[in-house]
C-alpha cells in the first residue's frame, strides 16, 4: 500500500504556513515550538511562540534570566512546568553544547524534560534526521489507514513503532513526518474526521471496513472547571501578573475553596513554579 505520494502531494497544497516550519526557523525556535505544542492547539501557541522568540532568540538569552520569567511569559498555555523545562534546557544547551541545540537524537535526550517524541522531532525538523516521529496525530493516521483501527493504543506499542519505521521514506523523511502529522491535525481528526477530503481515503483500511468503532471505552474530554488544575492556574496567574512579591491574602482572594487552594499552592511550591518569600509573601521562582 503506497501512502507517500498522495499524502505528500496533499501536504504540498494544504499545509499551514507556520513560522517554525519555515526555512529561516532556527533549531532553538523549533525546540520551543515542539514543547509549546504539547497538548496545546496551534492557535494558542502562535502568539506566545512569537513573543518568546522575540525576547529569547537563543538558548543563552533565556538561560541568563530567572526561571520565573519563563513561567511569567508562558502566559496561559497551560502545563507551566514546560516553561521550567525549557529554561532548564536553555541552561543545559548553553553549558554543555556551547549554546547550540544539539543535532542528534541521543544528545537531545540528555536535555531536561526531553522525551522520545521531542528528541526525534527536533532531530528531524531542525537537522533533517531520519527518525520515527510519533505524535498523537501520526499514530491516529497510521492506526486508521494501515491497521484499520479508529484509535491507536493508549501508549505507543512496539508494533506501532515498527510500522512507522517501515514507512519512513529513503529521502525527505522529515517532510513525510510533518505531512502525516498535518493530515491528522486537519483531516483525520479524533472526533470528526473529514474522510471525504482525505488523500488516502481509497486506501484507508478503517474507512474501507466501514469505520468500526473503537473497542475500548469511549474517550472523554478532560474537565477543567473547578479542578485543582484550574485552581493552580488561578493562583499562578496572580503570581505571574504581579511585578513583585504577592501577599498570601491576594492568593486567598483568588480561590474560595480554602482546602483546594492550599493543596494547589503546595503543589506549585513542590513543582518549583512558586517560592515562599519572607513574611508570608510568594513569588515566581528566582
């Protein structure tokens, strides 16, 4: 079954013009984009990415700042520990790689918070490496088109990786990886796939077998309102928006449930996203 030509042709015509995909994008800009895009839509990432690269165009420029500044400028992207990971990456790149984002998968894996996907993506998209780049979108496209399954397994499996490896073309592997990723993001979506617009609809095993339903339990969207995560975000917003130390009373006013608020504040302190300062004042990490 040949998927390469139709998917690559579709990508050439329909890909989004994203700044981290342009020829002038730097390896640092690509690394920043990959971390920001984890569990976060492109539309939310774009303005923060542009602001981030304008302020910190190199790892060294970020490494010189306090980690709290990374958290502050992370804005409302969510999962703010990613900001701390990026700051730690910047320091490691500056100290261990002379300020240049490393080019190999193995070197990238040594950076703080960098896992298999991010290392493979940066080595591929920044340096043209030939790697298996398996994000959620890619896994879903391959599950449907090749395996005839509505969704991939919860965790990446050895058969999935073997399948993805078998499909890597001999040339232009990074373009293939991003093309499949884009197809999953725009057409072969999780909730409402646009099969009529898919370039491989005539070859898709899931479509050809009548779109059999996923065998496992239905996938539920994550709730947010009233959760500890929302509480953490509310407290962190107060710290982020303040130019100086924040009194405990200001944090108390940000969330009414005292038990949940104290639990969330303890979590922020434990995760290094906040610090207890003198006289019961709090701030971002220094």
